């Protein structure tokens, strides 16, 4: 019997593979290893693979790409069925750039390197890796393994564009053949991908490629892209007929009409990109609607009805947005969509009504804080409007929220905990309580996060200049490990005295406000409130059909209820389990303030894993 890993030895030298892999790694928890002296990369590969580090070779490399799922750090995809749009977009770009090859998507869980390579009985031509800062550690370790067996790797994504030196420090330095490691800084546009494919087939890859155009027409629907299996949500045992109906049948499709953001919020990594690289780019309204039509070619069903539009702020579209919405309505496209938008949308009631007619069911809005001083500190663009109104932040937001909800559109509000004017007086009295009450009284959902210095953001640059970054200098192993915590769920910079300078306090406030808001009673009340609003404010398809109006209403009700998953998401991060410590236990052990440590002792003990030896 031939050993399954030895099939590669029979591949003729120089033979071009007929497929590429587009890899979007999962996030893994490395925070327990901070300051442990763990050896990079061997020690981390041993941690992720549960085997002793040894020389990676043709016979064993697949086992070093099979990362231990128990080390996975929970992320939003575990709880919300949203795919990474960038992966699908780039996969289609690659497919167009190299029509002779297929593109197979992998994430290491729903589809692994091992199952792809054994199924194809050959190595891939190129492994393209897209990464945010949170999954860059997994991307780097996988790239090192792939390089050891001469598989070319091309890395791109937000982290690589903002911190390109990290590729040299954590990948090329340990590469057997550094010429097989390439990066794309900026967009993976069609011209850039064509150059990469041509160089791979002829002269070899360059170290760096510079991309420019971030969104283009026609980058969808390639039949040679093998998408990931659908995200399966565990519904559990239930007698709820709605849950039974939706289990395994609903999918949120992702797409974007345009990208680019002119704002410079201090907490956002996009703000550090040169203006040229965050320039507004749009697809044509016709192309955008044709992609939606392609998704719905077999009819409007639960798996093809729901969409998430990915622009940083839908409001930035101007006339392009008007054209897209007019095209959706004119084409009688039936769908319900969620999108990100700034609160200023409330001042344009005509556009707001048109968004609803086109199918808008939920807006994701960054409120960030209820304190004007905090909003000024982070450079929030809405500050002049609030000051001009003569209202306090809470009242200004509440009035804007009502205008949006009156159009039948639910709201998921994002807030940041740990800003300079937030406060913590006790477990039952802190800024998070005020945020929860604001959300409850205005019937909106809540995504709470901690102030985090995202690599490349103004906050990050400032933290490096002032020495306030908590986990090591760039290039250090501790810095590399701490990238796993850049998911906004815990702070990685020194905090101010009103929150006792404590990352534990900010993590607690972010968690507690979710628990306070998403009680069953509050969640149901908000859902029924929004269902009533949705029933009265009809979409275009809802105005033509009683059945569509009913589905629109049920969709808004379901979206509002689904927001409660943020509690389960955060709970999975703060609670310890066999394999690693949760955020609460780890931060409590690191806490330097004896008063805070004592105050949280009993609370944190309830989040420990009692099964640990």
C-alpha cells in the first residue's frame, strides 16, 4: 500500500498544477503563551498540531497544516452565517486571471489542505492566503510549512498591506526558499493577479506586487471556483417552528457595490492607508444587480434571499447608490439586506425610504460612545452634526434611530468600551450599563467591543510611539502572538484611570452590557417592536404581495432576535475551557490592581473550567 503522503514524489518535475487554493485561515488562541519563551515557529507549530516539532518534509507536511480545532479562538463566523467576501472576490479574480486552472477555497475546518491535496493527488499551483491581523499568525505558520515543500505562497489582505514587514520577519526569515513567498500590497485587482500568474508560469514570482483598484465589474460567478461548504449553525433541540424551518436552510450571501472610506477614525486601521489606496471605487449598478440575479438564478429561497452588502459605509455611494437602488427596484429583485451605514443616513429621509423599498432590513451603525468627549477623541465624523443640533449625544442618536426604525429597518449598534471618558465604579455601575439601557430603551441591538489598537491604525502607531502597547514591540514573538487578540474583544493598550487601567475591566464592561441587554424579555420586546415597524413600512416586493410583506416582517423579527448571538459569542471567548484560559481568567491573573483583582475574584471563578486538573 502506498503511503498517502508519498503520492507527491511521483509528480513530474516542473509540471504545472491545474488548481490553486485560496486559504482564509481560522483564528487561534495564542495569548496563553505570552512571555512564555515559546520557540518560533517550531513551538507554535507543535502547539497547533499536537505533535513534536520536527523537520517538515514531503512525507509529513500535511499533518503540520492540520491545526488543532480545540485551539481555535471563537470569531463571528462561529455564530453568524457571514462568509468572508474578500475570499470569494479574490477567488473569482484568480479564476479569471488563470482560466486553465480551478480555484478551491479552504479555511482549515470546513475544507482542509489535506482533503484537497489528497483528493487532487497533486500539490496546488499557488496557495493564495488572505489575512486580517487576527488570523495572520495562522497564515504565517501555514506559509512556512508550505514553503518547506516548495509550494508557492502569495499573501494579501489588510494586515499584509498595513504591516508588510511582518511577512519578512515571520515568514521569509524562516523560509527554505524565500523566492516562493510573495505579497500583494493593496488590492488584488485583475491586472495584479494576471501578473502573478504570468510570473509564476515564466520567470518566477516577485517579492512584492502593488495592487490598485479595489473593486471591479464581473468578478463573480466563475464556475471553476469551488466554494466552501455552507456554514452549518447548530440549532439544538427545539420545538420552535421558526428555528426548525430555518435550521440549515438560511444563508447570508455577501457582496459589495463599492469600497473606500474617506474618514480617519483613530481606532480604524483603514485610516492609516494612503488616500490613493482607500479611494472610492464602484461597480456599475448593472453588474451589481446581475450578481444578485446570478445568486437567485434558481429562485428566491431562504438561501438566496438574504444579503450582506460590505461597503464601509453605504452612504458614501452618492449617485452610484441611487443608481443601484433604482436598478434593484426596477428589476423587481426580491431580497432582504443588511449593510453598514453612518447615523447621518437619518438626515436623508428620501434615500432612507428608497433603501427600504429596495429591501433594507437592518443597518449596522457605529455609535461608538454616548459621550461627546469620546467621539471627539476618536475623530468621529458625526461630532459637528451633534454639536450643531444642540442636543446631547443620547438624544441626537435616539431621534436618528427613530427615523430609521420608522422605515422598518432594524439597527445593530456598535459601541467601544475603554475610551478615555468611560468609567467603572463597580460591577453594577459602569459605562456599559448606560449603553445597555440606551439600546434597550431604543429597541436596537448591540455589538460591544473593547478599545483595541489594530495594527496600522492611528491608535496603534500612537501606542508604539508612546510605549503603551501591552504585548511587545513589532517583530517580537509576543507581538506576533497578541495579533490573535485584535478581534476587538479585549484591549491590547494601556488604559486610563477611570477604568483603573485594566483590560479586565473593559472586557467585563463589554460583556456585561450584552448580558444586560439581551435578556429574553428585552430581546422579544425589541423584536416585536421592529416587526410592527417592518409590517407598516413595505419594501417594493412587499407592496406587491401579502406573502412577501409577511416574509419581510418575519425577516426583520428574526434579524432582531439573532442579534442576541453576540452574548453567546462573547461568552465563548471569556469562558475558560480545556486547552486554554478564557479572557476573564487570563486577564484576572495578569491584573496588577489588588482592589480590582479582589473585586472580580468571585465573578471570574465562575468562568473557570472546573474540569481542568
